[in-house]
C-alpha cells in the first residue's frame, strides 16, 4: 500500500497492520514509537498546482517539508526561468527581423517604400551617393528599433516575473501611469523633440552633409540626433537646433537643382547671342569632365526680361543638388569666354541706361549712364578682362546703386 502524503505515518501504519498479521507485542511497540515522533506538516495548499510532483517527491524522499516546499523550490524558479528564456528568444527573433528589414532597405531594389531615401523616390533624382546614404540611414533606424524592441520585451518579462513572485502589480502599474503622466507634462518638449527627430530620420528629410535652411539658419548639416540637429553656416558658426522647434525646412541637397545664368546683352542682335550661348552650353554639358553632373541638356530659354539696360538672356541646366554650385561657376566661365571670343562682350559692357533709386521716397527716375568713349583700334579683347567686365555688369544689374 502506498503511503498518502497528506496523512500522518501512524495512520498508514494502522492500515498496514490491519491487512498484514503481525505480533501484537511488535504492533504495540511500533505504535508507541510513532506517537513519540513529532508530526511533520503536510504538503501545503500550494501543492494543488503540482500535486503529482509533491506526491512523487514525498515518495522518493519521505520528507514532508520537501514535498510541501517543492512549489517554491522547483515550480516557481522553473516558471521564472521559462519566462526569461522566452523573452530572450522573442528578442532575438525581433532583432533578426529588424536587421533583415534594415539590410533590405539598404540594398538597391524596390525594398520598403517608407524606408527608401526620398531622392530615390524622385523620378529625376540622381543616384550619386544614394547607396551610402541609404545604408547609413537604414542602420540608424535599425539600431533605434532594436533598442525599442528590447525595452518592450524585457519590460513585459520583468512584470511577469514580479507576478510569479507574488508581487501585487496594481500599485506598480498605477504608480507607473502617474509617473508617465507627470513626465509627459513636465518633459513634453523633450518628448516632442524625440518624436520629431524620429520622424525626420524615418522620412529622410535631411542627412549629414545636406545644405539646409532652417528658419534664419542656413548651412551644412553636421550631425542628426533624435533631439538635436547640428548645422554649420558658411561663416563657421555651429548652430544647435532642437528638432521639435523645426516648423519648416528647405533642403537644397535633395534631388536635383536648377542652375540659372542671367546675362544682360543690351539691345543688339539677341538671336546671335542666344545661338552662341546655346552652342557653348551644349558643348560644356557633353564634355567628358562635366557629363556626370548634368541631368538634362542645358536650355537657353531666351529673353527672360527687358530692362532699361537691355535684354536679359537666361540659360538653365538641371544638375544634381550637390553639383549645383561648381557646375554654375564653370558654366558662367565658359559662357563669358564664348561671348568674348565672338566679339559680343562690348554689348554687355556698354549697356544703355539703368534705374537710379532716389533718396526722398519718390519714384525712381531713368537717368542715362555716362557715355562710353569711342572704341579705339586695339588688339583683341583679353578674355580675363572681358570676364571681369561682364561680372561688373551683372552686379550692376542686380544692385543698380551699391553705395546706397
């Protein structure tokens, strides 16, 4: 007969002696000895969750206290260990999924539309440097998502462990809610900066090296954080801008840019000037050195405006955003040299009249510019001198009265 762990050993002995004939003297001696043994506590009510285990431990050891404490010595630790193990496995799987998504977004191909850089979603955007920018952005997003996933998984596991240890979670959750509410009100600017930085990074509004204009600040982005964006302006001053305070932003390094060159050519043969500019611009765009920096062929749109100084001819060309300034400088240089070589520079340097602003608040009046001296016989014009004269004329066209 198997002993019952909930009964005293004397009860089991009584049942055994009833079924097995023994000497009456031996039976009396054994009963007296068992009465002298202090009664051990029976397995507690906790064993109702693991009754088979309690009974097995009692059968193996015969120790009542070990059977009663088996729930706290074995079942509880095993459950806590299982919770931790499951949390580690879930974290590993989530991290692996995030890493795969980040690699997919970093490699060329369709990928996830929301994770692709903005310039790759533009039909006319160049592809120079997109792979490096895309890879760095995907790695940054992956790191942020992995950190958030780890915090959520281990936070839930910690609460489950506390519940297994018998800790009342209601006060903890209520206190956490009140604390979160207080932080939300007291540090709402910090939360706003963090969320704004996360969305700016996710949407690829700008990146390190981009030329941006944020309010009164214009310069190159040196660092992008979840709370602060660092911008260095052309004078070398470093600006620290909180992401939550950025209401509107102009990115001059995303996609493409349009180079516009305006040249005042007087009232002479405009068609001849336009032909020289078009031929020179096309030759420049097809050259081996500058072909990679031209998205669409240059176009001489013709007379953009007519002023008292004459007609202004505009030449445009679409380039990658990062090549806008160097391409514009080279195009201006070649156009001025072409005009000088064609003998058309005199029409720019001898423009007619210009608008002279007044100082008494009345309307500006047209006054003739000083007459240019009659040209004397001289050797062909020096291209450098012609370029300087053209630059002076363009400056005078932009700012007719620099001394005002």
